[in-house]
C-alpha cells in the first residue's frame, strides 16, 4: 500500500490530519480527512469530512462523511426547521461516533476541542455553541455513492443532523441528498423526511436556492422573505448574486420520483 500524509500521521494513523492511500492488492484508493469532491457550490458553501473509498474494480465510489452547508437564509425559517426537528421523537446521533468527529478535528483547535469533547460526553451537548462549528446545516453522518448514469453523488440510508445554525439537533432522519455534476452549473438537493407528513426540501443551482416544506408557516416565511426588498438586500450583501425563493411541490415530487420508494419513505 502506498500512503501519503504528514510524517506524524504516517507514524500514527490515529493522529489528526489528511490521509491518502493506494492499495495495489485490492485495487482501492482511500482518502481520509477533508474531502474535495470536485463540486462547484458557489455561495451554497459545502464542506465534506470523512472517508472516501474508490474501488478501481468495478469502478465505484463510496463516501461516509460529515457535511456542512452554509448559505444566507431567513433566520426565522431555519429556526422553524430546527424546532420541528427537536419536537419529533427521532433516533439520536452520538456525534463523536460518526464522521462528525473528523469534521470536529478539522474545524476546532486541539486545546478547545478537548474541552468541547468532554462537554459532549458528559452533557450530550455544548454548554455554549462553538462559533467554529456554526453552519446553516451541519450533517454529522451521511453515506453516499457515485452514480455514473446520472453523474451524481447520491445518499443512502439515514441522515444524521448535528445542528442547524446554533441549534443542537443530534437526530437521524430519512431522506435523500444528491449532488449532480452539470456542465452549466452543479446542482445540490437536500430532502429531509422527519415523518411521512413532515419534510423539508432545499434545491440550489446557479446562485438560486429554492426551499419548501410540509410546514405551511415555514413556506409563508420563505415567501415573505423572498418578496422583502430589505431581506434580499441583506442576502446580496452576504453573498453577491445569491437569492432564495419558494420551491414548487411539483419540483419536489419530480426529485423524489428518481429514487426508489424505500429510500424516500
């Protein structure tokens, strides 16, 4: 096996740091740490941390990662999203047992990290949410695979949500995430299904973010914000050219039709 990493990491693979290897026996390439999936997300800021395995034979890719999305959006709308997540009885996420631990190591200074890790282990949450981890949506646990037919990364299995803004969620939900490579602008779609009757949908492409939910009050917030000159000016000041609006039910349905029933129920 050929290995590339910092000298300290090569001596002790449990140390912090990025790692890359090529195994000539099983024809597998592995990347660990901060992952670059060669996606252009623009103002829909995307970061991935975890493990990527590429199997040369039969040409397939599997990813197990934590993912962060950071984008301008209605604070009131995101609060609705986090409140709904916290109000429903969903399976819990043990953060440090997921790829979130890798993201944590990359984003938080080592000295502060020890204190915050102790807080998580003792309390199950942070006493004060660390600024270094604040993102619009922070996913702790996502499994993805590359679909060569659709030229997209597609999630499978449950999705672990760590936090929304400063709200600590730590819940698993059903849903589908897809990143599609396109010559005229990559597309990013997130669908979270809390229950069959409670869901949230986000779609981003070419600096336009569309959002929709089963929660009508969330939709009202997005609609009003999209029509507010002050809010749109605030968004443009944060991210030039970026805007958000309400998605249509049809667009959400068309997205879900692409996937098998068991992945979206």
